C-alpha cells in the first residue's frame, strides 16, 4: 500500500498509557502496510510539565520544586527513562512540525 498516515496524539506525556498507546498505534499502522509517523506537536511548556524541576515562575511552582527536590534522584531517573523510550521508539516515526514550516 502507498497510504501515508499522520498520527496526532499526546505522545510526549510521561505516563505509561500515552507512550504505549502512541507506540502501539504507530506499530499497528505500520504492520498494516501503511507508512505512518507521529506528528510532533510537543511544546516547550509541555516538556517543562514533565521535567524533574519546573522552570515556571510563581509561588505555586517554587513550592512544587521544593517538594520535588526531596525526590529529585528518582524524578530524574524516571524522566530519563521516559525520554529514552520516546526518542528510541517514537522519534523514528515522528514528524517534527517545526521542520516542516521551514
């Protein structure tokens, strides 16, 4: 088949459901014989939402960072594992919107 499929999904969230759903959908469509890629609509704000420490300003985020520091080693490892999975298993099939705009 010469069909191309673009997948628009929330693939960059650091939770098992969103990562595995994106991976399963991408793999299933490829197994059906179609060319498929995930349309990468992952903003800096979204990336910051899952970072071990947030860059956002305000009392709420200062307090959150204070709490996150208590578990920083665990949070960094979890962040690294999710980013590794996303980059290894989804990036090959990801179409970066910013690249297409040029």
